[in-house]
C-alpha cells in the first residue's frame, strides 16, 4: 500500500485524544449529577438510558473518523499484473572495463562516453531484450537479458574499471562468455541475436577469432564500436577525484593508449555486422539502429505491474456506515414496569 498524501495520517492521533476527552466529560458529568441529585432521582433520570448503546455510538464515531482520515490520505491498494507482448531482438552489450578505458582522449573519458552512448541507445529501443556483459582479462554478465531498461541502466551506471580483478583486455574471454549467454536463451523465439561489442581495440589475450566464428555460426550478428582516437591519450590516476598522475610502463614512461580500429573491424567482418566508431562529435546511434531494424524480430512476453489504484472511495463508504451508526444507533431502551431497575452511569 502507498499513499497520495501520507501527511494526513498524522490526524489519526486525534482519535485517542477524542477518546480521552469523551472519558473525561463522562467523569465530570457524573460527578456534577451526583452533587445535584440524590441516588433515587438519578435512577429515575436514567431509567431508560442504555449504556451499551452510548458506547456503540461513540466508538462508531471514532471508527468513522479513522476511515475518513485514511481516505483523506489517499490509500492506493492492490496492483494488478498484466502480461505485455513485445517484439524485438536479443541484444547483448559487451563493454570493455579495462584500465585503458579511463583515457581521456574522448571527453570526459572513454568509459563515460561509452556509457552515455549506451544510454542513448537504450532510450531508442522498443521491445528489444537487452543484457550487459563487462570484461577485462575476465568476463562477467553484469545484467542478464531483460526488458526492464531501468534495471539495465542501474547496472550500467555502477560499471567501473576498478570493479574488475584484471586491468588488461581479453577479447577471447568476452566472446566465450557471450557464447554461453546466447546459448542460455530460450529457443522459443524467432528473434535475432545481436552482440554489440564496445572496446578501444586493445586485446592482450588469446586469439579470439575462433570464438567470433562460433558466435557467427550460432546466428549471432556482431557489431563493434571502437572508442578512442588514433592519437590516443594517457591513462590518468585519480584519488578521491584528484588527479595524482598517469600510468607508466615498466621503464617508467607514461603509457599512451590508442584506438585499435583494425581488430574491431576484423571482429565485425567475421561476425557479419558493421564497425562503428565513437570519436569526438561522432554519432553511431542512427546507423546502428538502421541496421538493427533490418534484423528479424521475435515476440517476447513480459509481466508489468499496473499502477496502484486509489481506494479512498471504499474508505469513505465504510466511514459513512459507522458515522450513520454513531448518529442513529439508540442509546435508550423501553423497560416494562416490572423490569424497571435503578441504573447508574
């Protein structure tokens, strides 16, 4: 349950206050009556008074107040789950998280620019199932295939170079993990499988071509996106947001990392896709989406939670029932002559 105006719930503290006032008024009223009248006259005055009826009326008023306050707060109760059919492709985004992705030859850095472009891409998708794989010397599935783009963005946002156990790049490990991921997808859909491979092109692992060819034989179309410049850039070292220097090699020289466009083109050629490049001011989204629209789309079903429904009307109805009781429930009774007995409040 959620509330439209939860601040009104503070008014519920008025209910015990009213109960206290009611008890205090009864005590003061009875005390004054006992001072003014003797017991015989009091019993005559209250001969037909029904104490239970009085209590029913008062507590009905308190219950009515409770439901009216709850209605004022706007309770939203009971969601319904509906299944929505969507059509699209299975797209796995493989993102390089090696140390070289911190280079700032692309502003603000290669990694941040790549994440920005992925978010732009996700904003344009409609019905495609998307997953996120991150890799350096090892590869991990950061986000499984999903239609929940908000969850994907969350996983993308927390992806950083320092989360990985290795700082080097191994394209072969990424391709093998992508192969395992596509193999785990149910085969009851005709949707095309797409691998969007985003890296700066530097690989220091085993030969990856055999893994790329296996993916292609599985029917996976591989598109590659190279990020960086031919001039390259240094790899900064930050400590709590402060620049402390740049990475150096074993001889103490500052390392300059350049875009390895050739390897990225080779992967795209072997994978039956296209090579795109993210450089200063370039836009790869439109041409990639154009190619994506040419691929076969399959039907996906997903469960969505419908919006909460405001149920204040029900609270008002229950409140009105108890308010009617507080107004019309009898607090007196008709006694026969032989059953007339003294009654004391």
